[in-house]
C-alpha cells in the first residue's frame, strides 16, 4: 500500500508541474500581433 501512495504522490507532483507550466505560458507569454493578408480566389464569389 505505501507504494500506491508513493505512485499517486509522484503523479500528483508531475501533474502540478505541468499545470504550473501551462499557467505560466498562458499568463506570461505574449504573442506578437501582426497583420495577415489572405487572398480569396474570384470563383468563391460567383454564384452557381
């Protein structure tokens, strides 16, 4: 039974580290805004 508690503790610590990394990426990394130009072919506008 102690090995089960040790395993669950290790899994909980790893999950906490992953959650912390995702939280830090979501809050402290800012993407660079840039303009995007998309060309649409003329046949997309023609009604059939």
